[in-house]
C-alpha cells in the first residue's frame, strides 16, 4: 500500500512539474510575441508620422501654388480690358495682347460657369 501511495505521489509530482514547465514556457512565448508586437507598433507609428508629415508638406506646397496662381489670375483679370474697351484703346496697344487678354477672360468665365453648378 505504501508503494502505491509513493508511486501516485511521484506521478502527481511529475504532473505538477510538467504543468509548471508548460505555464512558464507559455509565459516566455507570450512575452516574446508581445515584444515583437510592440516593436511593430513603434515602427508603424513612425511610418504613420512620416506619412502625415509628408501629406502636410504636400498640402502646404499645393496651397502655396494655388494661392500664387489665384493671385496671378486675379491680377490678369483686373488688368485685362473688356472687348468693348479694347476697341477704343489707343493705337499703342498691341492687338495680339488684346486678343490674348480677351481669350483669358473668356476662359476664366467658362471656368467660373463650369464650377458654378458643382458648388
């Protein structure tokens, strides 16, 4: 009877030791996986920050380019003469320049009409 008790105690001890080994191994594996995930998260955060910085830089550049173009177009529209006014201008004005200014104004009017319904 004492041999059976000793044998069951040894088997129970081995079972407990195997369970402890499995739990520790699982903890180590989870710690490694967690460290890998955190490293990936840090890398992705850095890449996302780079993408956001690049997008902001491009937005600022586009905004500046559009503002310069808008200012140029406003100056051209303000300095251009209407076709009725061009006929009565002094002879020192180049007729080609008058045509170019008229064409610019017409193209701007077409662009305004094209943008009108979309808004």
